[in-house]
C-alpha cells in the first residue's frame, strides 16, 4: 500500500504596511505542528508554517514513524504560491488548513485630517491624505490603514485545485455563544466544501478548559485542546481504513 500523505498549514500570515512594519495576528502555529506530528504516525506530512522553531526541529530529526517535510512562509501571497505548487505536484490524502490567514492586506496608509459623524448610526465621513512611504512618518496625530480583502485560500482546494480528499478547516470567532459558533461554523464548513471544521472562540483557546468543537455532517463533538491532534489523526486513519 502506498504511504498516505498529508498537507498541514500552521501559523499566521504577516502583511507589509511599509518596508519596516507589518500586521498579522497572535497565532503561533503550535496547534498545526502538533497535528503534523500526530499525522506522522499515519503517513508522511508536508508542513507549511510561519513558525521557524518547528522547521529547525524537523531539520534536526524528530524520530517519528514517517517523515515531516517543513517549509516556511510569511505572507498570504507566499502561502498561496506554496500551496499552489504542492497541489500541482503532490497527491494528498488529507489537508489540514490550520494557518491563521490574514483576511485583509494593507493597501495604503493615510493621515486622518478630520472625522465627522454621518447620517447612519456608526457612520463617519473622513478626510484623509495619502502618506504611504517606505517608512511612514511618525509625526501624524492619527493614521488610517486601508485594508482590502484577501483571497480565501481554503476555498481554492475544492475550486481551483480540484482537490477531492479529506479537507479540514479551522475557524476562530470572538464573542459568540456556543450555539452561534456551531451555526457559523457549519455554514463556513459547507461553503468551503470541508469535511470537518474545527471551531473555537478566543476564550476556548486561552481558558483553563481549552478545546474546540469538531463539526461535520454528523453533528458536533467537543474535543479538549490536548486531544485535538490525536483525534484528527484518528479521523484521517479511519478515512483511509487504517488501524487507529
């Protein structure tokens, strides 16, 4: 039997504001690395991560049943290019898209000259001046950074790349109730054509009882954080009809 092969993305993307500043998010990629290590008990793993520490550990050798091949990325553009190249050249039995990909990328920096209330609640009319530069000056009392939406990379697997295998999506929200999170997560899973979606809130990530809700067509399952990687590896093995 051919050795199974999996693709895992981990960490965050960072987008340039100017030549010395960027924006991103707080996520480290540790969860994705844990999942890659758990999957290495089932098959080979390609890990794309923004966290350099796992890459150094992989280079040194992990002594796992199967190999993990690691490579890095920084920006949304770099991650998209790396994914596109792998999807063209490799056949995967499972894809685990844990990376916290930026929803927006900077498209200009503006000095805020004035702000006025608009007619609708929460609406404002701003007068701004374009101050984009290699290094935006620090003498502006207030600046606004214009963000434009980035492409949803998870949606490319079933679309542009024509991937038919196991697809696991991750989604984090801030503030919703458990019921709302399940509703939002299931809608997101279906929109991307994912088999499973790992849904959590920021509270679920940082609390003493950290964990996530694993969503599928069959419903929902609470998985403690420390058990998530092993649970997903068992799902992959079951899908491939391998011993779990």
